[in-house]
């Protein structure tokens, strides 16, 4: 079950100061806690991210699935969220990028992690790129 898988990654992340093994070993991982668009409940999702200055950039790739991931829909409805990077936890405001900025960030992620190019090829949708800006 994906939730069990996510729970294992979250536990490993928190037990090892933000480091995880397996398929994410060495990759930058953020734990994103968003508020459910319909439920209002908090949901934590481990995601690969791209550092961009002091911003954390995440990609709603859903491994190339035809629909956006639920965490993306949650952020569109409730852009205030929490991010955990390493041992640091901080409030963020999610901003969906567009145009040149979106393309620049996605191209950089594809250069670093070629699987994102595969995700892009396997879905008809434009994969959303979301910047998590530190709140306050």
C-alpha cells in the first residue's frame, strides 16, 4: 500500500536527520505536510525536491500518472503548509509556477534526475512545479 510505503520513508527520514535509503538514497527529500482540500486533515508526503536559493521546489509528477497527485490539489486549495528538510521544520506558502520559471526549474530537475524526463514523456498533462516559500 502506498501509505505504508510513505509511512516507512517518513519514519526513516525522521530517525536519520532527513536521510533515507532505497530508491531515494542521496536524493534531496522534503516531507511536505499539507491540509486536505476536502477533509481538512493534515497529510505528510515525502517528495524529492530541488533547492533554489532558500526555496524548496517540488514537482507534481506522480511518476508520470495522468492525474495530479493529491498533495498538489491540497496545496492549490490550502497553500499554507509545513516542510521538513533535514532536521529543520518550517512553515511554507506554496506557489504554483508558470511559464519561464516553471520551465527553468523543471529543466534543472530533469538534468539532475533524468527520471523526471521519463515522467514528462509518459503523461499528457504539464507536470506542475510548486515553489515552497518560507513563511514569515
